[in-house]
């Protein structure tokens, strides 16, 4: 499988190392990359034996089977439909872009029309299989997520005590914290939608890791799941598990037996 990569920040460089250097995707390689920093692109292309392109159009014309977006919500909104219109499958890391219902509908329409696929990794959370199972028979009534992170991962403001920064819907949260709350959107996509998924974001100066408490209820019973994630070494705003989930999605994309 020949892969294109949009975005060469922490997650992008993790994937380049894991796939091109460490061989963690047998039969797969990132052969084309695009990053807005041309100088960085040239350096990474040399280090990871790939080809750097200066624009998305050129990347899409290269010999690739699937494009990985590992940039930002803004980049995802700008490039996702271009990738799918270009006849390429897309693995979307910045899932927060799907909070825009009109954009999501456009994505689904392009996929249907062009016969292409979009893959959404689970990110830094779990429990999605339970939500999807409950939703299958309209048995899901409430879903909420409480995210707790060190203040530096959420705000430039110095905080000396636990502070609730936000409480509301996932649709509202992603507008204010587009780089921090992808987890709420993937939760809403698996469950009852962004407007009905409740979100609480807490900055905690005592916290040294990112944690997520997921709660749901319905005809199936009740779910309560707490996850504590280590942040990526070079970026406290990104959970390491989010990067791992992208790699896992690639590793399992073509498996004959799918679990969950």
C-alpha cells in the first residue's frame, strides 16, 4: 500500500518513523508527503526516503493508494474533499472537522459518488463499539465525556487550581478547542451526534496526563469508562494513543477479520 501524508507534525513524524523506518505496516510505505514548510518537507523526505510535494494537487497525482491527513482541523476542511474527489481513500486524523454537519454530508456524498472510503481512527478514547451497538437499535439515550488535561495543553493562561474551561455540547466544544477535543467528535459520530453529546473540559494543574471519562446510558444499560493517556513527548496537546490509533487503523484496514 502506497501512502500519501498531509501534515508532518508530531503524528505525521511518528507515522513516518513507525512505517518507513520501523516497518510496522508490512507492505506499506509513505511515499509522498506534503507539509506547509517546504524546508521541513525536504529534510523529512531525505530522512525517511520519501518524496516531498509543494502542494496537494501534486501529491494527489503521485502514485498513492490512500492519503493520511495528520495536520489540523483547518487543513482537513481545506483538503479532505479534494482528496476524495481525486479518487483516493482518506484516513482523517482531525476528526473535529466532522462536527460541521454540512461538511460531513458533503464527505458522504463524494464517497458515494466516487466509490472511495474515509477512515476515522478512534483517537484517544475507547468504548465506541458499545455505543455503536446500542445505537443500532436506537437504544442510546445519553452520552457525555469529561476531559481533564494539564493547563498547558488547553490554555496559555497560568492556572493554579482546577478550572472548568467549558461545559456544553460537542459541536460547541470543537469550535473553541479544535486541537484538543477530537475525542468528543468521534464519540458523537459513534453515538447520538455532536449536538446531543455533552462535553466538560477541565484544566487541572495537578494532572500530568490527559484523561477522559466517558459515560453513556440507554436500553443496553450504563457505560462508565475512564482512560488516562500519556501525551506525545513533544506536544502536550496530543495524546500518544491518538497517534497509535492512526497506525492501528492502517494495520487493520484490509484485514479479512475485523474485530469491533
